[in-house]
């Protein structure tokens, strides 16, 4: 059985201590409450402070929770709300398109799949919640790169691997693809990531009109495409789904 890392356990206990009771605590209070030597407690607090998880009041020297924890908590709540708002619409999209539906958000220079609805048939499928997809080649990734400045920077800085002979890796060509994505309101991936597989996706915005994710469908090229082009009715269905989720998040009409 793997052993827990003691320093991380102590840091977690420290954060829980600061989260409850008094708003600010001194070094002695923290050390005695957790049964730690002052030097050990101070070292942990200094590291947490450097990472933004703890702040120290200049006047009193007491410690409190830092802004970075608030940012992380807000991110979690945003993703949780996004997924909750998208559940019904994603199910509807799977039924109307007959394809698998994916909901993705930016995470660590890639796309994190936070919701996945199976294709509504009897085929064997694998749940991909928690899987990562590349930013530069997938429809979800291109949508995020086109609308989210952070995703855009990360896609350009990342190693854009050629998964197939259709993958766009050149920076100039990739920027052109993002321009096209913004102009038409959706992104496409026709055998750029996986041979024989196509996908399309559209952006989801929140009440601040900020891009918070993307929703799309993925399936066999012969089902998603007609005469070499993505089927217009599928494009419309994906865009309608993205707009519906955005409205539920308070974005209003786009």
C-alpha cells in the first residue's frame, strides 16, 4: 500500500485549519493546533504563501487563506456548473445527431473531457470522461484555441504533433484555421487526429460572454460527412446545443 506524503498531509491540515474558526491565525496558534514544531509549521506556511494558497497580514503577521485557493475553487464551480447545465442539451444532441457527444474545457495545454454521452446505438463504447485531447488537431481544441486567449497561446507554444497527414502543424496555417473557426462559429476535425474519424464543435460562453468550454460530436467520417463536407444539419445541431448551454449559463443570445 502506498504511503501518504507527510508534508502534503500537514499542508492540507493547515489549510483546513485556516478555513475554519478564526479568519486569521498566528504561527504559534497553527503550530500548537496541529502539534508541529514552529520551524516545521513556518516552512510549510512559507511554501503555501509562495504558491498563493496562504497570505500573511503585514501588520499582525497572522496567516489567512490566499487568493489562489479562491481561483481554484471558482474554476471547479465553473466546470461543475457547465457540466450541470449541459447535461440535458448534450443528451438531446446525441439523440438528434446519432453520434457521441463530448464536453471539453481547457486544462494543462489540452482539452479535458468533462462529460461524454454515448452514441445512441448498441455498439460497445468506452466512457472518456477525464481523457485529454490535443488543442491543435481536435474540433474541441480548435474551438477553445479560437475563442480563449489562454488556450490560443498554449496551442501555439505546444508541440503540435502530426497525428495524420491531415494534421495542421504550421503556425501560420493553424492561425488561419482559427480565423475560419471564428468566422463560421464552429471547428472541424476530419481525420486530423484519428484516421476515419471526424468531429465538429462549437464554443460555450458564460454570463460574462467569456468562453468556458466547447461541445461537439465525434463519429465515423462516412456518417458525419457528405460528399467530403460536414453535414449542414449536424453543424446546425451542434451550434444550437452550444447556444442553448450558453443561454443557460446566462450568456444571452449570440
